[in-house]
C-alpha cells in the first residue's frame, strides 16, 4: 500500500520472485498513477513499469468500511509493505491485534519519522557535491533515484528474511526502513563518510574519472564517447600500447619520479595521462575505436542513449526481457527479474488495471459472496477495474 518507487519496486521484486502481491490503492488511483512519462495511449509508463506482475485492489481508504476491508486483506496475507506513515488504522500496533505474526514494513523518509524523498535525502547525503565536473560550483543530482531503488531492494530482502524467520519461530516482525538510512549506510559502506571522519577530507569532484584508479571518458573523431577503465597493471599497459604511448608513459614516470604500476600514482597523475591518451581517440572514428578496444583486456564501453540501448541486442536479444502487452502503453519488451534462477529469468508480466482484481481478491481471499461485494461497490467502499489511461 504505497506510491512512487521504493515500496512498489519492493513489491514488484517479490512478485517476480514468486509472491502473490496485491497493490491496494485509493479510488481513482494514488498520487503516482498518472505520473510522467505517459505513453501516447495515455497510460503511465512509470506506474506500469513499477507494478508489473501484481494484482490490484481499490478501496476507499478514508472510509471506515473501506479501511475494514483492507485490514481484513492484510490480516489474511500476513505481510504489509507501505510508505503511508502515520495512519493508525494500518499501523503495526493496530494490525498485529488481528494478526499477531504480522510482518509490517514501513518505509520512512528519515528514521525520526520526518518526511523525505529520494531527492531531498540525496541532497543531504554528500553525493551531489562530489558529482559532476571538476571545478563545478553547484550541486549535481543523480538522474537515477538511487536511494529509492536501493531502499526497494533492501525492503524486499528484509521481508523475505522476516518471512523465513516467521516460518522458523512463528513470530511476526515490525520493520522500519528509512530512505536517509539507506543513503547514509551506503555512503558509510563505500567509505565516503569514513574518509571524511578519519582523514578530515571531502572527496573532490573528478568528473568522469574513477576515484583511486585510472579511468576516463574519451571522445572519438566522429563525436562518440567511450569510457575506459584500467583496474590492473595489464589494463594500463594495454591502454598505453593501444594509444602508442608506452614510451611516453615511461618517460613521464621518470620525469615525475613516479611508478605507474601503482594505481594510486595513476590516479594522482590522471590529468597528464589523459592528455597523452586523448589524441589517439580524437584521431579515430567510433567504429575504429570499438574494433581496437575489442582486441585488448581493457574494460570499456561506448556511451549510449536510452534509445540506442533499447534498440541494441543487449535489450532485444537479452533473455531477461519478454514482450508484454500493457493496456494504455502498448506492446514492448519489459525486463523481468535480473537474477536468473536455474538459468531462467522469471519473465515480466503486465501491470494490472487499477482495481482489476478487487472482486477476485475479495472473493478468493476473504470468501465474500457476490452480494457482499456488490454492496461494497454500490456504497463506493471498493471499486473495480479502471484502465491505465482512464
């Protein structure tokens, strides 16, 4: 019972792993139901992308009767994922009275209960001030909502662990997961916070370089861009040989009295090294660069737009993708579970019509009769299917 990225992603991940996941929305859809981008047919590409493989129930979440129906569904399922904090009627304390072994996961903005979204949490995490080109004065946000995505995967993992614990012990679990804690925990694990605490220094902006290693982006003669990374001595030697700069690199090392077999020295002197290598890339076309790089041990790839990636064999011939027909969007290849289980990716299935399973779920999960369901529909306590473009 949630909107936007983190909890819907957690639910979709659990559905792709085999869980029966029901998304509960208010009548008319939640705040994310028509979020951009929209397809020409009117459906939200955003909403359908995050809700594949679920069933959908719609209820009046403000009315006591609608709330009571939802409480019964949660008690039957025994697991609730939500980011709708502060509502007593579906709090852990209230629901665990009906289902003592309830697993209740609530995603918060911050662990103190105050509000926050990916973009505000990111602003305070430190990352925007080390993202972007060297010398740039303003913060640079991620395009990727990294903390929402990481939080959604943490949520799916936490629920899976709690379900297994309940199978062993019979105990439920109250789980709180804050976006800010995901961001700060990641910053700590990767050393960004520890570096500031222990060394008293902030990580500098270094553009497209790779911190602590030699890695850089290079433009080709015809305007393409390549990312090249050297994690090992062999990688670095291959780059120097490819660009015809083996002797120049050796001479530079002697002049600076540095050993370029040391990755730290390669990083410290990255700008002058890039000056040596850039000319070779600038003299060759993208096709020539691709052919030359393919014959080396280097780690590299060409920068591609989303449109180029979508039209490439990495999507079109990737067994993770399966063609789905999505009402309101059309037919397209959609990603299933990234993990292959026994060599097979659980395939994507279309997102539901809003409220498309209300009758089915109330009948099958709660044992309601046709008359009982009809009365709830007539009183507007619940609602049935609505097309994504409706």
